[in-house]
């Protein structure tokens, strides 16, 4: 591939909450201070866990899952259930950009998008990679890679905005080349987003995710 610049990235959980930076040391110290004679209490009492409900991270692998019975990520949304991560802060409208990551889809996961390039002219997305019955597909159309279940695969997606073309590589081999869909703002997302004929539980796992751009 052509020379590129690797970009560090911050992530947010689309379904849940954006990860926050730690507080300044002075505030952290103040938070730890306990007034004399104070009674210990659990500040989480009465709250329901959300950030851990459909997401886990062990320092290397990010696991994202969702149930077909889950509700949309917001009350006003009419979209299907999802748990996705967005490359927050790296939206783009020009140039040549690339997503790279190692993905894993457990057997049984079907009817779900596991990666997308958001932003299009007449559509919400420019590219989506769906999983149906163990095959990775371009939307619900042509097969990009068969036998995707229960193995790590290296995924590279290159988006050349000016040329209006997207190229998908699996394990270093070009598998798909399709035209763009317009739009003036894009970003990458990965995870699970229920589509047609979704399975009762959908999951994908990711590690070593990077955003790259051509100089």
C-alpha cells in the first residue's frame, strides 16, 4: 500500500456513552477525601449498569454484542439495536483514509453489520459490511469473504473520497472495489448493528484497530 500516516484515536460507544478523560489530580484527590464521621455509601445504588451491558475490553480485545430484543440507542431513534464504536474526532470529507483492524465474528451471529463507513449522498452510509450465515457481504449483496466465523481476520477498508472508490482487503488480499455514494462527511464505525433477519444474539470482537491516511 502507499505510504501512510497512522492516527491515534479516541472512541465512543454509540449505544452507550462516550468514554471520558480522567479528572485532574486535584479533583481526584478531593473526590477521595472523606469528611469526618461520614457514613460510607454506595453512589451507584439505584442505577442500572449501561457501559458494561453490551461491551467489554480486556486491554487487547474489544467485545461488542447486542440482542435482537434490545431497544434502539435513543428513545427518538427508529433504528435497530446496535453497539458500535466510532473513531471520534477523525471525521473526514476529503483525501484517502483507511480503516485497519483484526475482527472476529462468533458462529451464530447473522443479519448484522460489523463495520461501516458512515456518510453518503442519498443514503446514510457509503459502505457497510454485513454478516449473513458465516459470509461477510457488501451490504446484503455480494460476498466479500466466505467462512468468516470463529477466526481472526485482518480487515482493511480504503476510502478515496476524490476518486469516489472504496477498496476492501481481507488478510491483505483485495476482495472488493466499489464506487462511493457521495456525501460530504464520513467516519468509520465497527461493532454490531442489527439488520434484516438478525440472529437473537450478535457479536463481533476487534483488536489492533487503527485509522490511517495517505499523505
